[in-house]
């Protein structure tokens, strides 16, 4: 059979050493050659490893490559490819997109999507390959760009090769941070597997069953896999640390808690979503607080609290049972924020994932083989949420609402569990290809198509229904009327009923206000790739090898939001138009490996690798990238490797064609918010103060009448490709007996002209800081409210994608490996450690760079220590994962210190060094059964807790960053039957 579908002996030895195995390959290959004399007579098998198009006999490389074996899936109780990849050092030092982050937020790829961002540079700058070929994007909504790791069942994975360097000169766009090449299992083994992952606390259970049938025959082989995975929902109420948020604040010296106490429970007050009657002051002399709570249980009155009492004209008066809250430390404890809905809200969504995968190859002749792959994946993700919404906005002095009077606007704010979504994605990928040989040259031609079809069904509050019910309070007709968009019969919603406000909506209200929106996303990618590789001629140090090829790729997206989103009829939700566009990419590329020296003092072997690629993209133009690398085997087990190259990323289709996606921002981000006080204390840019005054905004404007809307559109016709320069140098050591190996690799990546969404807040700041305010183009993107009723807030601001930003990363990866027989059995120990030196981001050329290293989600140090002991028929594993301490204090003007209700206080925005332990044992039986059992997060380490802030990602008080385990201690089991 031509080019056997099995792993080269060098890779097998590499996997025996774990992730550090690449260090031991050269000596291993040499020893193999000496033991097999027939190797001098038979052309040795050549494989292609990520990072080169040239087939070689080993995997010596000028670029560091990390190999992750699928063995750790069972030994660590992993259930997804995303979990497998997050064990790599290129992912551990930055916050990765996990499905929990799509709960309550719109994330790239939609609900439940999981992607990998190498070095924290972004998932759209990490190229994912499946068996050396592109894996097209998967997900929903307009921002589909990266491959969703849920689309690939972990049961088909043999190993993952991670190229830790830019590689656009070989693979084209997106390979800026590096390349992840997922290799699927081959061969004629057949098995049925069942695995489970059971937390000690209820919620978040995971189950998987898969079946594989593979067969090898004289001229080929085939393999079929069916896989089903079920992830049970983890709700906020399932874990104490995700329950209702506390302020988590302390006295300035940190000695004791300063949180308000809830008099109704005697416990620290919950500070989650509030509900009640909002009062916006329009001149009431006795105005005390924005929020007013109803005395549902009589405890306000029992505590002797004082309601509003009108004394002078314009003073506030209320119906019985309403009390002002949230105006000082004592009344903060009376805020209604601890609603039962929050405990039912999703923390980690329910997933139902079914996959089928087939692989077939056949030798047509002795020199030509046919191969094919077909995969279909269906994922359904369900998220349950809860939310606030408010309407109408009624002047109390008009006498329209019984019992309410005074110079204030009434704004009833309620909560509902009609929130969340169901996302269904069908992802299909097919590959057909031919490979063969022409003398000493190998060639390959392949065609790949991926088709992503996604539906996202979202629970919404109908804007037109709210407006119609609000207008009815003013006397507009309701009975017999129908809403103009949703066509619902009007119902007079009891907005001011205390039961309505606390979320007990009657069925008529639900039938009128509650709706569903149905969106659909289609993304199609076609790729044709052909290359030929072989030896050109011999030099004294060895053969010059080369590869040349060409590629053609088309991408097409069409995201159609639901009818209500398109009609701006979804209250309080992000909106968007239809995002549709296509592009085609043509490329030619070449690579050469030149052996320079060998068998010299201090130079056992030296090889130069160079590659270049010309790419033409229909949406922006053309460009050339290159890469050069040097591998130098010094001697005595030491090797040096170095490389420098350029990469690029073509603008994603959503960055080009995104159609008016809307989101919301807090009015306190307005540069003119309370600008007079900031001018008095000298904390405002003089330009901003002058421009706010010129715009007619009062000095004391500080009333929040509701969020502003920011609109983001694509940059078609303006955007160009991002470019980057990547450099690396590393030292490798392998002992003579292959017992010990070590490596140290320094990397440096700079991305210029990075495509960045210049969002509404940035546009506002650029507008009001301008020295030419009257003619500033950014100000044309801003619409401010006219000041009616004191509302000077921002109505809309328009942003978009432009080439302005710069990103830099620098760091060092360390690998240590020990592999030997001991009196206790065969011991393998591998340490992968990442040291991040710099990761910075500049929004504009004259901006101060933002440094991320050491911030939450970006530990300076991270790594994993794998320990495996094989004794007789048993294998024992102990894996240690660790992350260094982090904090976000530099994001706040006074660090941890602030004033809470006039009292000096301290907040906590830090996480200590965090270490997780996983233990497992596995064995095989004579009847074909293999069993693995273990415990993950063995010491039940909880996520670090912090104070609450919109700048911090936490749920309850627990940090929501990918480094921290959300499920707690859990037992896992994998049972396999091989036949």
C-alpha cells in the first residue's frame, strides 16, 4: 500500500514521551535506522507533520511543535476536543471561549460555541486543520469565523499537532498565531466506549457513548465512528458560588466585610438584578432614591421604615406598601434582588451532540491512492435565563397611575424567566482526494467542502406590544387593536401591579409580551489544494527537498436574524440586519529544505527551511508572506532551532459584511456624564469639557434614563489584511539514552493593522476629545437626546471595523520530560510550562498599550505536569494543572480602594495561584474490556471569588475564566470493549 495510513515510528516514539516527545525524535530515528539494515534498500516511509508540506522521515523542525495524545482524554476524564486543546500551553495562558461564556452574552459563533485562541491572539488568528486540511467555520449569528470544537467528536482523535508559530506562508490566512492539526484515528480496530463524568454535587453531569468499526484490507482501509454526547445543564442554583451575587467588599484595611445586611434574612445582602418601581426625579423636593420596593411580606412596615409623604407641591406620594431603597448603606439591604428565577438560570448549558464520521482510502494502483472523509455533526444547545425589562415611562404628576403623584417619572421594572435560547447546528464536512508518487516525488490533490447550517431560537420581549400597552395608559385604544409587527391582540398590561413587578406575570401578559425569534446562519467553504514534494538533488550534507503547490478557496456566509430582530421589535436585545457576503482566495506556495552541514565539530547536522506564498483575496487584494527557519543539531544531545516569518489574516466575512448589529452601553460611559464635577476636580480632559459645553450638555448632567445603543457595521471596501511578524528561537536537549529531554523556546509575535471594532464608547471618546469638535468626523456618528425632561443621554452611536490596532505577544515555553523503567514500573513525567512576558494591545497608533499579562484570565505562569506509571496491566496517572496569581487592580484608578456610601472600602479583584489535581487508573482485561476510573479536581477547588463589577467576568462571585474549574470535584469513568 502506498504511504501507509499509520503513524510514523518517530511519532509513535514521540507520543511515548508525551507532549515533550519531539525532543527525543532525532536519536530515536537514528537508532531505528541502525537496527533495520533493510532501510538502506527500501525507500523509508515519509509522513507530513504540521509545519511543513515536505514529507520527511522524522519530525526534526525549526519550529516548535507540541503533540497532544488522545490518551489524556481517558486519563483526565475529558469529553470534548476543546477541553483537550485547553491543556496545551498555547491556550492555558489566556482566556478561551467556553460554552458558559455564551450564557447571557452574544459571543462569536453563537451560543455553546467553543474555540481556541492560541497565545490569546484570537480564535480567528488560529488555523484549525483536520488531517492537514482546513476545517471550515461552524456556529450561528453573523460573527461566524472560527471552527467550533464541538463539531468534532473527541472519540475520533488520535493526536493533535500544535504548531506554535505563524505559518501563513504554508497554510494561508488565519495561521497568524499558529496551527492546530487534528489527526483522526486510522486502522482496523473496532470498539464500543462509554464514558461518564459525574460531579459530587448535582448538575453538570456529562455522558458519552461511541462505537467504532475499522477494517484494513489488501489495498485500503475504512473506518466508521458514531458518537453521542449529552451534557446536563449546570444551573446557577446548583453551586453556592454561582448563586446570588454579593458585593464582596471589605473595610479599607481588609479586616472585615462591609457588605450591607438584608434585614429580612440577617445575611449578607444579595446584589443581583433588582426589580421595583424606578423613580426619575423631575424636581420632587422629597426625592430620596431611584428604586422603590414593595412591602410584599410586611417587613418594611414591621421595621418602622418611612414611606414617601408629600408635604409640598411636587413632592412624591405613593400607594400603600411602597418604600424607597438603595440610597444609603442601611437601605441597600432592602433592595429586592434575590429572585428565585436566578437559581434556575443556566450556568453551563445543556448540550446534545450527535456525530458520525467515516474515512476510506483505496490504492488504485501501486502509485496512486484515493482517500475520502465524511463527517456530520448535530449540536443542540439550550440556555435558560432571566432578565429585567421596563416600560412605560409615565410622569406621576399627570395622575395616570392611581396612588402615585409628584414631580417624578414612573418606570416599573420587572423580571422574567422568559429569556434564553435554543441553538441547533448541523455541520457537514467532506473530503475527497488522490495522492501518489512519481518516482521519488509525492503528490496530493484534495477537495474539501464544509457546510454549516445553524438555527438560533431566542426568547424575546416584543417591543411593539410593550409600546401598545404603554400607550394604552395614556388613553390610546387597546381593546380590538393588534400590534403592528407581531400581530398580537392588545392587552392592558398591569405594569404597576406589585405582583407584575416581581415577575408573577399572568397568562394574558405572557401571551401579549412574550415572543420568539428565529434566526438562521449558513456558512459554506470550499477548498481545492494540490502540491507535489520531493528531493531535488543531493548535497554533501543530504538531499535538498522541496514542495510547491496551489490552492483555491471560496467562503460564503448568510446570516438572517429573526423577523423581530430585523424589524427592531425585540426589546432590550441586540439587533442586526442580514449579514451576507462571499470571497474567493487564490494562492501559490513553495517550500524548500536545504541541508547545510553535517558531521562537523559542533555541527552534527544543520538544515535551512524556507517557504513563501502569494495570495490573492477578492475582498481586499493580494500579498506575499514568507518564512525561514534553521535547525542546528550541535551535538551531545543539544539542538538549536530558530525561525522568522510573516503571516496575514484576511478580513473575516462578518468583519466585511456585518449589517448594523446593535448592542447597548451604560450612559455613565458618556464622556459628558457629570462633566462639571470632573472639571472642578481636574479629572477631565479640557477638550472634553469644552466640547460637552458646546454641545449644550449641562454641567450637572448625571441622570441615567436608559442605555444607549451602539451600532456596528462591516468594513467592506475599506478593510485590508492584517499582517504579522513572528520570531522564535529555542534550545533542545535529549539525553543519549532518550531518558531525559528538555526544551526552551522563545516566541515574539507582532500583529499590525489589526482589524478592530471601533465601538461606540471609543467613537464617543474620540468625538468629545477632538480639538476640532465642530468638524470632527467621529461626531457625525453620534446622536444625542435633546434634553427633554433632563435626558441628555446618548441615543445612538455608530462604530465599525477598521485596520487600526496592534497586538504583541512575547514569552517562553518550557518542556521537561523523563521516561524510564524504575523498580516500580515504567515512569513517564512531562512538564509543559508557559511563561508570558508580554501581551499588549493598542487600539490606535497613538494609544497607550494595554498590558494583559498578570490580569484576570492571563496568568504569567501556567502549565501542566503529567505523571504516568505503567506496572503490569495497570496504568496510573496523576496530572497537575496550575495557574499563577492574577489581578485586575490596574484597571481601576484607585486599585482596590473606593468609597462605599462615604466609607473607605476595599474591593477584591484578584485570584491566587490555583492548582488542580486529577488522579486516574486504568487496566485491560482478557475479554477485550478496558476500564479507566478517576477523579478530577480531586481536592474540590472552587473558582476564585471576587467583588462584582461590570469590568470583571464573574457569575455570582465566582470568576468565569477558562482557567478555573466550574463543576467541582467529579468522578469519571471510561469503559471500552474492543473487538
